[in-house]
C-alpha cells in the first residue's frame, strides 16, 4: 500500500542527465512506499493541490530560471512539511536568478576548479551517527569537486577539501560542505554535491547516502 507521495521534478541543463539520474532512483522510491509523479515542468511547483499532497520533492534541475509563482509554491510546500532532496547541480546550482531559492537551499555552487579529479568526501566525525551517513565506508570519488558557498544554518554531514596548488589564486586549502541537511519551517532539505553523472551516483556509498537522504527528508 502506498503511504506517501513523491514528486520528481527534472530538467534544466542536459549535461547533468536529469532524466537518467532520476529514473535510476524511481525503483527505490517505489520500494520505499512512495507513489511517484514525474514532471518536466517547474509549473508543478505552482500547482497547489499537487504540492499539498506531496511528501517528498526530488529535484534535478540545473541552472534555468524559476518564476515567483513557482518559487512561492516550492518554498511554501517545504515550510509546510514537504521534504526536498537532490544532488549536484540539480539542487545546488539551480535558478541562479533567485536569492530566495538560495536561501531555501543554504548552499550555492561556486566552481569546480579542476574538472574531474579524485577526491574524498569526509564524514564529519560529530555527525557520523546521523542516519544518512551512519556506517558508510570512506567515500572516494572521481568527478567534479564542488566548491560551495554556504551558511551556518546547515547541518553539514560531510565535507570535501579543495587543495591549493601552485598558481591558484587561493593560498590555503578550502573546505566545502559536500553533504548537508537543513530545516525550513516544518520541512527538511537534503543536498549531496556528488552526482554529475549516473556513474558518480553509483560510486561506493554514494547511492546509499542519497537514498537515505531522500527518505530522511520526506514528510
């Protein structure tokens, strides 16, 4: 029996494979007891009836623009208890025109200085028992390493360190959040910055982390 409803909203820049990556999580959502609606339009956020019965939004929409009506529907739903979850640019680099969206998410992609590199996602020791990351192995990936601008309202579960190499304009290594959660009114937000490609989401531990993040965020 279906207990909860998930809305998957996907689109924007095609380089992040919004269809392929979100499709890969649909079987998990079904197994987890969600009835799922898939939308390729941000107008779904402005559908008050749809948003009122949605327990989890999974968003994969890189860049693009969002209207005031669409954003009001999204932020209002989250504040009322709908969860919001996503990965990489599909949530951390969406809607660059909207400071209010950035306020909701709590972190914004700034750059990935060296393209695809080997790097670690380090679990923050004091949050190692959090249900999203508990018991996960060391997370080592080869993909884009996101340098993120963020605020202190986030609960950062994992970080990544961008090194300073000769010729870089920054003189010290920079630690950025790689996985974080955030409360917004009665709702929860989950963000993982790994996920440029489908194979990135299949790296050891990453798919488990994202699946846990979605169920954690859901109402």
